[in-house]
């Protein structure tokens, strides 16, 4: 097999991911939401289930603890989340959405969907489903 960077799976995945991330960030910014894709990932997990630990959020988003801690610190400063001591274990903090974050849930989800639609323009639904399954298999293979 002859290797060519432009044809490699890793390169194509990286470039597609970078472009998708940039488009999501731009869609948020164009609509007055100064939020990064990494912050969006945290918010998305909290929209699914509010009141998770930083460790749970790190595991779900496949990020290291220090990165998630910094993200949450910035999100607290932006008024999007708050830390609350765990009722049974004071060493653990639970992360909750603020009212501000709850109020912007629907517009943010709409912008995320718009980004997915922009990225998948001209791709048949069954091809997209197959692609997502393949990406899941790649992730599984490399864990």
C-alpha cells in the first residue's frame, strides 16, 4: 500500500473535524453565543443529565480532568454552570446548569443541528448512518 497524506483516513478525519468545529463555533458566534465547541460538549452532557461530577463529564467527553476543570471554571465565569458540593461527599462537586444556560438550550441545539445539516449537505441518510457506524467502529478499534 502506498501512503499519501491527502488520502489517509487520519488526515481526512482530522480536517473534517477541524472544519466542523470551526463551523459550529462560527454559527454560535454569528448568533451572539460566545461559546466554544468544547463548552458546547459540556453543556450538551448537562442538558442530557444535569448535576454530573466533573469526572463523569470528563469520561463522557473523553477529556482529561484538568481540561474539564478549566472549561468549567470558564463556564462558571460566563454564568453557564455552577459547582455544588455533593450532599454525601464534600470532596466531590456536582456541575449544574444555570438559568442562563437553560434559557439558551433550544437555540444552541438548533445551531448544532444547522451545523450538522451544513456538513451533511448532499449526503443520503443511509450513507450518513453508515458513516457514523464506521466512525464508531474506528473509535472502538483505537480505544
